[in-house]
């Protein structure tokens, strides 16, 4: 197709719009809580005295997976797990507010107290094989106000032998934290004391020549505002911030179980606590409610979800190191309830020991704050994905549609070209036809081989037997040619026939045709 014809068809892109959505959570109730038929009473210390099986609770599996994923993935991967619906390659979403999980971390190294009169026996308690034990009454120990501590035997324990590098304490009770006592929607707080810099395993340095630091991070229920949410070719992006003017409704989380009220002797601590407890969790509660400052809006979490998430947190971040009489109540566990240490093996190499599994990750990272931010973000995704009522925010699908169109002005040029060619052809045919009628004969065109064919036999004696271009040109130059025909009355000349001497002279018509052939 010629270029002018190609211009007849063009294409363009037009924007089209569709509907998209993104879920947000106003209430979350997933999880499990099981309580048997039991006699209940209130103990002297204001706790539930349960005469029967312990209460079992656990988080929904999707929430469990979200917590583990947040602990191991980076922030970008977690953001891509944001639930949404977009029937296209590009979408934009309106801003929305949702029940979420927030995190907060504090450097509490300045809260550490140093004691040089410790026995250094922590390693004996934590090691898997307790058949060997060593103590030294003049060892260095670091401790925090919540009871967490770290010690080793001075001038004996170190990287080349054995050493406790990190201890942890986790709780869901704000009163047992160092810097998180003001959080009344606490899910979990993790306190850590660790050696500041990872020592060289081949180093001969010994305790207490290493620097020590302490930190504490918390996860808690909150409300976040999400803005500038966009989906573009498989990548989700948005920004979010915690709403500061949101607080726990003091009338929420009330006991709905008869005989287990404040008037029955339950302590204020038990009534306010969000922590799972094998006995206290027997109390059925109204939803935990977060409300706006003006009280017009609220976000709820059911008691089943609160107990279940709390239970899973304590199994994920802590372990009972009591060796015996381990209950399901974290507050009954000894401190620490997590650690990381190294020990010399029989072949001279260092082996590591840690509990729970999350302890190794917390030891290997230099800054634990991003880890807890990621866990909070991943849990927030699970809250929105599993929220009650499938409440969604609005969005818009942005897509392009290819439109083909005929560019009609170009057809004018195309028609002009065709008409011009037709006129030239017609003029040529008519002109040739008129000349033929006047002279009653048709000229032989230069591009025609008929003239050559017509005199091929006559030229055989001159050019016959020659096969190369050079030979043909040489012979043609040596042959005499008549340029002008003599009058009829003139005496014939042998050169008029373009033939060598001695050959018959052709007629006038033959000479004219042969001359044309040589041209």
C-alpha cells in the first residue's frame, strides 16, 4: 500500500473509567475462643478462679500468617499485600480510615542498671544441657525495671567459648513494660537486652568488655488514615498516618458474664486487661471500641479476636523457660522468656541456641523498629481483609482504549494521484494514436527489441560469432555506417547498406530499420 493510502487509517487512545474498591475495617471478629462448662469464682487477688478446663483461644489463620509474614518480609513486599479490587492496570482510590495495628519503639538503654555482684549464672539456666553449671559471685549483670536482665561470668565467658548475647521479655500487660505503660490498647510489648555489636567468634575478648543496649517495641490497636493510594501495573502504593484524636472507649470491653463483675470482686487490672489468660479469658466481653474524639465514629474488635491475637502473640514472641509447671499464663513465666546464646561444641566449633525462633531474627538485626513496623502493617492488612461486613472504599479504574479512525482528508490526495496518472496515460495513448493515423505507420520504440530481431539475419555476417561485449563494440566501431541517405538518383554506394564490400545491398526500408537497431 502506498504511503498516501496508509494515511487513510489512524489510531488514538481514549481514557475510560471503571469502578474499583479497597476494603477497610470498622469491626474485626475473626478468631477462636473455647470455654468449657466450669464453676467460676473470684479469687482473693481479684482474678477468675476457674474450676474446669482452661480457656483456649487463638488468632485466625490469616492473621497468624500475616504476623509471620510481617516478621520476615520487607516493607515493600507487605505493602503489595494490601487487599483491593482493580479490574485494570491502573487504579486510584479515595482516602479512607480503618481499624489498624500500630507500632512504637523506644531506646531504653539509659534505663539499664549495672550490677557487678551477680553470680553470672544465667547461662546455666538457659542452656539446653544443664548437667554442667558455673557461677562466679563477682560477675557483671545489666537489668531493667521490668525485671529483664543479662549476665555472664566475667573474664571467662566470651565469643570463643560460650556466652549469652541477648535476653527478651514479652508481655501484654502495659504495667510490666518499661516505656509502654501509657498504651491502653496494647497487644504485645517486647523488651530486649543485647550485646551492642556482634563479636568476632574468634575473638579472645571476654565479658564484660562488650557494650550493651536495650530497646522496647509495642504493637497496639489504633486507627490509621490511608491516603494517595494508587495501583499501577502490579504495584500498590499509599501513605498512612495514625489518627491521634482516637481513644479507647472507657465503656467498652465490659464484662457480660454474670458473677464476674467489678461488684463481685474482680480487680480493675483484670477488667481492663486485653491479655489472654487461661482463666481470666473466661469472661465474655463487649467489643473493644476505639472512638473518635467527638464520639461520632467508632471501630470495634470482638473479644474472640482480642483473646485469640493475644494468645498467638505470646506463642510467637515468648516461650516458657520454667522447666516445669509452665502454664498458659505469660505472667506466670520466669523472666526472661526468650534468649540467644552461643556455646562451644565438642569439635571446637561454636553452636547457637535460641528460643523462640523469633529470637534469632531479633538478634541478627541491628534495628528492631522496622521489624515491628512491618508486623503492624501486615496485621493491618489482615484486619482489612477479614473485616466484618465487607465495607469498602471507592476507587476508579483508569484504562486506555485504542480507537481506529479514518482520516478522510488524506483520501483527496490519494484520488488526485490516481486521476493524474489516468490523465497522463490517456494523453499518451491519444497522442500516439493521432500520429499513427496521420502517417499510417507506427514508430519502433527504443525500448523495443523488434528492430534488432528484424535485422538479426542481415547483421549475422558482421557480428556473428562474437560473444563478448568488448568484441561486439570493437566490431561495431570498425563498421562503416551511413548517417544520411543519398537521393535516389545518386549512384549506389556499397557502404549504404551497412554491409561489407561484396554483399548485396538491402533496400531503403531495410537500411532504415537496421540503423534503428544499432541505436
